[in-house]
């Protein structure tokens, strides 16, 4: 069968621009069913089929197929394209109400809502991948995802703009694409129905559009023009070309500045951490008495949220007056109750405070380094592991106590319920997990004397390590 033009070039270009996963389908109705036998490589099924099965064989199997009334399982499919009428038990809604409607009256309205081509004009249908020039189609069926379809709509609207109106009758929605396109002479997009997904294998993300064959060039021109203006598929998400520094995980930020902090021969940075109520402050005080100045992140966290500070303003703006005492200072306990119940709010709070704490931390490091030579500086950071600051320190010291000891200490210290205390403990990484990140562990579950003895031995080793590092530097 001859064609009036070469369809391969425009269709291949459209396939490329839209990144289609299946062939655009040339769809043609014939007034004489004998004509389909003249189509090169046409296949006739040896069993009865549905219309959507035939479409699937074309767009995914690469077949050319033809069918007349006798090739269909029921009158449902051929009635949509005008090959036959539907019987009375369908017209009165009986058939449709068996599955798809609550009542026969609803079924009748449903059946009347399905567009169909007039009976008597056509005797057969043929479909084929249009790229192979099988015949001049009446319409072209394209299956694609919503983003690809949006590109197609934009392309069709590029010239002679008009608002597009689409329909979906529900089941038998192939009529919304095929029949409406025939009747209106305009593109018609719809959602493939249950039957088309079950029998025609339309995928979950697929829509279908029927385009009059004489509008394919218009669509392609619009697509080419939009391509030159940067409107393309796949859609390029804003972000890849943007500065995402502020959105990057904290672990990468700390690693980036680690080289400027650890390994300095004139100071040794010791990160002191541990879960809540394990005794971090006790161990830090012992180290301070031995000569290691303290940078306490709990103290810094209070300083940066004082009234008038940037973090204070951010917190009040986000959490509101509920986060304040009557004197307008921050109600830390109230805020803690809020964020421990809501992970997203907790992350928001950390976003307000952590950058400011980090700035104050760096300032204190420089201050202590100037005040003493070869100083061992300890930073007490309860959430050191959780906030991914490991890379910033020469050594990590964890203060350990079993969970049952933590619970008793926390209830007594903060005068809170055991349930609240346990919620706080469980919100942090467990002590056993934290051990794996730290090269020094102090067991603070026993007496103060036992803890002090451990701390003194650790400090001696740190001093020795600092001396050895200075010697190595020459």
C-alpha cells in the first residue's frame, strides 16, 4: 500500500525528542475490509481479540495488524469504531451495571456517554508502527507518561494556540482517544482504562493521546521550537546547576574543614561525647584540671540563642511565642518537648543553632591555641556523632554508662518522668553504637575514683601523642 509521504523521518525525530518507549501507532479505518489485505506484512489473528490487545501488539511487538468485526471478542470494541451497533441489553445499561455502575440507570447513562463512530461507514481497522510507512493513517496513537504528554500538548499549542479539553468516560476510555479524535478532528488525550491495562498492557504511568495525522508536523515543529528554547524531555530539574551547599549533608561540611583543624602540631583536638546523663561534664572537668581547656557545646548552645542573637530570632519566627518564657528568654524545656516528638521540627531547630555554634567553636579554638603552646583542647559535644563532626578531631573520647544508669541519673537530674527520660535517651544513637566511632572510652558507671584514674591515664597518653607529633614535624 502506497503512502503519500515518508513518515519515518518525522516519527524518528519525535521518538527521539519525547524519548518514547513504544512505537507511535498508525491507526486507519477502512470502508472495505478487503483493503487491509493489501497492507504489507499485515497479520490477522487466529483467535478473537480486543482492540487494546491489537494496539499493544503494534506499539510493543512491532507488528502490523488488521481486523474486521469477526475478529473481536465482543461488540464492545468494534462498536466504538463504528463496525457494529450495540444490542439493547447494552443500550439500556444492563451490561455496564454488571460491573461498572451501581444501577442499570447509571449503566445507561454510562453507555450513552461513550462516544462511538456512526455505524455503517467502516468495515475494518488496521494498525502499524507509523515509522515503517505502512499506510497513511487517519490518526496516530502515542503512549507516554504525563511529563512527555505535557511536552506534546505544549508542542501542539505552540502555533495557533487553543485550550485543550480532554475526557475520560472510565472503562472503554479508548473511545475518548480514538473516537473523539475522529469526530472532532483535534488531538484527544485520556487515561487508559482498566481493560486496556489488563489486556492491552498499558503501564501504570502511561497516558494515551490520539492525534490527527495531519497535525503530526505541527506537533513536531512545536517540539523542535521548544527544544531550542530549553523545553525538553526528560525535564531538567532545577537544582543540578544550582549552588546546593546549604543543603549538603553535615558530614561533607565537617570533612571539608577537617584538614584545617586536625593534625595541627601546635594543638590537639579531643572530641568528648557520650549519650545523655553518662557523665560527660564530670570527665571533662577532670581533663580540665589536668590542663585541657573546655569548649562546652551545651554552653555554646545557650549563648547562641540568647535574645537578640540570630538563632533566637529564627527560633521565635518558626516556633512562635510558645517557645519563650514570660521574660522572653527561650524556654528550652518546652522546646525540647516539642522537637523530641517531631523529627522534622528537631532538624529545623538544629538548622538554626548548629551553624552558629560552629562559628563560636572555631573562634574559641583559635583563642585557646594562642593562649598556650601545644595545648590539648577538648570539645564536649553530646551529639558529636549524630551531627557528623567526627572528622574534625584528632581523637574521640566517649563517656560510657549503661542505659539503666543513664535513666536513673536523667530522672534525678532533670526531675522528669521515666517515660520522658527514656524518650530522650532513645532519641540519640545508643551508647553501644557510639563506641564504634571512638578510639577512647571512659567507663563512668562506677565510682569517681575509678573514673579519675582512667582519665589521668588517658591524659598522659594524649600528652605523649602530642609530643610525638611535634617530634615528627621536626
